[in-house]
């Protein structure tokens, strides 16, 4: 699993943007993936004001996005 967490609250820890890549997302729709993330962070969510899930993708989807980004930046 790969994850990127960015504190967007200016350092107070109340607002975050996350990107998560996980094999556990295979075969799941986007809403199901977001629910999985929220369930995994249930305790932390009691202290967080806002959580934005920027990406919740499978490793294959992540790979395809990276390859697409490389192709677009080379053009």
C-alpha cells in the first residue's frame, strides 16, 4: 500500500488530503473505496475536521496514471 498524506490545515492537524494506492481496492467502486478509508480512520476522524480523498486507486490504476503523466509531460 502506498499513501500520501498532506496536512492542509496549516499545521494544526485538522484538515488533510490523502492519496491511497491499495490492492484492497480491486473490484470496488469509488464510493466503496472511500468508505473503506473512512472506516480505517474511524478513530482519527474524531479529531479531524476535514478529510479529502484525492485518490483511492489500485496499484494497476496508479501505474497507468503515472505512465499517462509521463507521456503527457514528454509531449
